[in-house]
């Protein structure tokens, strides 16, 4: 959420930053509402002073035995009390309206984010690995003979409908191995603290990270008001909501493996075959809470943590900076990591790592006390996939496919697969 004082100090810069995201100027309307709110607060304070003065004068009139003056002043006190109540209610209504409007405005892009209207404006900053030359026609994950027995889309449709999958046998174990590999890498080599968090949260948690109020249709809500998390970014980040942290304890670096749920609103017709885009999926998430002067370095560090997963698995990837027109709502800069999928013959997103500045922290009122003393400041928050487990499963299958229908699995996964390294053409782990 944005600070109205910053907008008040430099409305032109605010509108110019919004324009980079293709949003029309908003500062004038916000400042008009802010002015109305402050005018009512000032009027209420003036009325309070008038009431206090009238109360003192009424006391003096009563002591002097001036009944007429006392009654007139007592009436004035009652009128001022009613006026204060009205003005206070109006100020609170203006404040709520202003906050509601600010909650729907996306974060401002950092100056080093490239301008662009859509993904065509994204900028590649590095790539790793060379896509393997297969020597035969590459198949998508659901068409690889060794993988077919592990994908049961008809069973999932019977249970839940479209965009779900049942994994069987070798693929179920492979997915579990991938999640364990990611967690062990992040906690062991990268120093993240493993967490286990709920997948049902209150509306306040979704508001804190920016899923609400604007994107309610993208998530699922239960009949008693809980929301199913679209990612554990929601829970991990909100662990510091309403807190004042000690600066010396920052940065906090966390990771969690959870089920995630998204309605995929607006994605009709996209990636309907296979398991690339699902309503329910698994993800290993990374979240960092840090001081403002740490956030740029933390963004690069988190990006490298995600890239290291792919490098360990031997999966070619490229990393791009998202342009202003392709960034998510809460981000001020985002790195997308795209893995090579031979079956599609192109790179596809497998992780987004974003720095949000103090945008989420203001929504959550999450602050820290500087180590050198001084007034508490808002923390900076960062989040990123480390990685999307299902998409990593797809990448492992497609990059490891062999002409005979078998699949060669990454050496790094053997400790979690009982030492086995292949799925044969019949679907057995061998």
C-alpha cells in the first residue's frame, strides 16, 4: 500500500510511475479525498476546542449563579458534542475510503525496471545450460511413454473436474523427491529456515500480501470465510504482521513446502492439456523479511537460490527481468526464471522472485527497530518460488526423455529415490 504523505509531497512522480504500468493519473483524486479527510479532522479538533471552552465558561456561569448563561452554554456544549461526533464519523469514512482505494493500486516499479506493455518487453539478464539435442521428436510430459502410467487425468476429473491430476507410482515419488531436494538445498546450502504453515487463512492475511481486495476471483474462499492460499508467501510474510522486529535479527529467510490453490480466473483455453496449469499444485516458497538497505542484495541472493535448484538438476534455464507491463501487483521488481521444455520447444516460467519494498509491510504494519536506535521503520519483503514443484516435475520428465520412451532422472535426486535414476518405458522406477 502507498503512503499518502509521499503522494502528497510529489504527486507528479507518483502519477509518472503509475503511467509506466499503463495506469491513468490517480494522485489528484487521492489527494482530494485526503484533503476532505484532513479538513474534517481539523474541524473536529476546532469543535473540540470550542466544546472545552464552553464547558469551562458554563462552569464559571453556574458558580456565578448566572442561570441564563449557564443554560445557553450547556446547549452549546451539547451542539459541539454532536458536531464532533458527526465530523469524526465523516473523517473515519473518508479515511476508510482512501485506504480502500490505496489498497487497489499496484506497487510502483523501480527505476531500473525496463518499460514495456507485456512479456515482449521483458529483458533477459542471463541463461544457463544448453538445451539437449535429442535426435528424435520431443514429446510433451503427458505423451512420454514412461510418464503416461503416472498421470491419471480421468481419475482427477472424476474427483474434481478439469485442471487437476492424480499422480501414481514413480511420478508421485518423483514429485515428493523434488520437494525434499528443494527444501534440503534451501535449508542446508542457502541458510533458509524451514517452516510449516496453514493453507487456510483469514482475509486479513490475503490483504496483507495483496491478493485482496482486488484479486478475490483468483482464489478460493470457504463458506466460513477462510481463504485457500495461492502460495505460502501469504503465510510466511504475514508471520511478521503487526510486529516490530529488532533490526539486528534481520534478514529473516524462510522456506516452506505447501499445497497451493488458484482459480486460474482469466486463463480459459491456456495450457489445458497436461499439468502445467492446475487449480491445486505444490510449491516450495522462499520469503525474506529485511531492512530497506538489504533488499536489493536479498533479491539477487533469492534469485540465485532458485537458479541453483535448476542447476543442481541439470535443467537449462534463462532469467529475465519483467517489464513494467508484466509485473505482478505487489512487486517493484521481478526476476522470472524460465526452464527449457523440449516438448514445447521453448522456455516456460518456473519461478518468479520479487522484491516488494515496503508495499506489503505498510498493509501489514510490519516494522523493525533500527540497530542504532530511532523510530521504527517498515521492513522490506521479498518472495519467490524455489521452485514450483509440478513444473519442475514436467521439466525433469521432458529434459530426461529418451527415444525408447524411458526417462533419465537427475543424479541429484538419487538420495530421495532410493538410489534409482530412471523411469523405464513401462513407467517403473528402476
